[in-house]
C-alpha cells in the first residue's frame, strides 16, 4: 500500500484567514490517516512542503461535464460517443486545475459515472443528478417558438442536459427514474434561463404542486432537490416548496436570503459564467436571444454575494460554464474575492461544498478518515487568489484518492 508523508505543510482549508502552523499529514492508500505537528512513519514517501501551502482538493458544486458546446440545443443532438470523449477531456482538465470533486447539475448519467470509475484516465469524483427536470417551454426545452415538433418526454441522449415532464405524475416518474438510475439528488428548472429560447428570466418553471412532488420523491430516497433560480420570487417559492440547493440566486433579496437560512438552504452562485457568456458566447454559438438575457442577471451577481453573506446563507463554489468556456473555471475564486474574504471563498470550494454534497469529513477537508484528495500551492492563496487560476500552473502536486495525477516537485 502506498504511503506518503507530507512535512512542514501549512494547511489552508477555508476555516481560518491564515494557513495553519506547519503540520505533518500521513496518507495511506486512498485515505488520510493522521494529521499532527509531527509524525514518524518509516518507509513512507516523504515530501517537504516548506514554503508551500497544502489544501484539500477543490470542489465545484455546479458544472455540466457533458456540455462540450455553448449551444446546448446543438449539444443535445451530438452522438453519445462524441459527448463521452469531450466529457472526459472536460473532466480531466478540471482535475488538473485542482478540482478533485465536481457536482454535475444536469446531463451526466449513471453510465458516464460508471465509466469514470472504470476508465484508466483520472477524473474528479462525480456527483450527479442525472437529467435535470424541466416543463415544456422551460429551461432545457430547446425548441424555438415556431417549433411544433412533439415534446420530447425523455432526455436519454447523453448530450442533453434535461428531460421534459409536465404535471405531478410525470414529475414523480421522472424523479423516480433518475433516482433509480443512481442520481445523488434531483435537479429542477424552477425559473427562466439564459441558454433556452422560450423562457424569459422571470418565467416560473413548474407549479408548486410539481415542485413539492419532486421534493417528496427526493426525500423518500433520502436526498434533496436543487433548483435553477434567478429571481427573488422564484427563490422564495422554491424554499417554500422544500428545495434545499439554490442555484445562481443573482436577484435574491435580503429577506429571502434570511428565509433561506431559516430553512437550512445552501446557495451556489455561478458568477463567472455570466462574465464569459456575454463576451465569448456569441462566437461559440450561443443564440442571440440567449446573449440578450445575460446582462439581466450578470449585473446583480456581485451584489447577491454581499446580500447572502450578510444574511448568513452558506455559499458553495459553482461555475456553470459551457463549451470552451470551461477553461475559466478557477476564475470564480478571483471574482468572489472582490467582495468576500479569501478564506470564505476557499471555504465555498471545500467544507461548504462538502456539506452540500453530504460528504462532510470525506472531502473538502484535511483530516483523519478523509479521502486523500490534496493539492499543493506554490505560495499562499489566502494572500493571492490568482494562485488558484492559470490552469493549475502553480499547483506542483495534485493527488486524487492517494494517487498523484500531477507531481512536479
């Protein structure tokens, strides 16, 4: 069994504004076995981290690993083998940026999850909802206003982010099918979206009864519902219906943020995607109608961070990037650090995200019993958040499950 001993490791895990005093971290197999000021372990590979910072592997709680194209309607038409190859490239690049766990918010299937566990190519740990649930004319219905082809009732093509279901019986069946197919949670499109053609941002997706049905099915299976949300009205309605994970939340108000705290919710802002969609989206095939929607949510994004922080609403790290824009994944750190303390931004990609994924103590921390998902940083990211960007250039070591995926000491 492989054993590694990190020495002189100053740990930055988001729990403190400064890195810890030098510590020793002992890795045995795929687990962290001991963390203390001094460890004696004969035979272990010893790595001196003097002058560097050790972090838990990063967690991105809002990705779409099958979105190889910004035009999601076109992406849904691609053959599964092409989507699979592109998804492995997307996930491999995420891992090399230090993201050892990602939560997919629509598209990745149990088959793709199984493939990541069997393939010889390293990928992040993959947490999935399967296909996101949308009503006809909602987010993930990519038919235009003049397209009268029959409503697609399923979304089995790998490149499709979602599936269409209308009415409580269809919502229940869709949720049950995704849970049967190994989904870790359920995703619903409860508000208008940017990438879809017929749902303006103010649009409320699903009736209350449909949302409550999805929540009940998730709770019956011991899990939760995440919802795509922008407007304050949609966010409050979702919370009232029992939804736990609040995605985006650009237009949230202080009162609703406090209401979310009272109900134990976690939000997942995704500001980097709006910065990049407006600039790069048109050249990458994003339809003009979608580009026109971007500013309606982008401009409020920074203010939403302050509103949620002042309310005490936990925020996990998310990016929601598409196509070639995936390369900007780490820039969310820099964007958030403009208004939030650095250690809180790091917390969003470590222990806060781990709590959302219901994997506390296993990921997002450096502690005995946690998976050995670790990254080493040249310098202190609490002083300079840009050290986490540039495609992992300042990460000489990345370990996923006790195995080196990068080792350039």
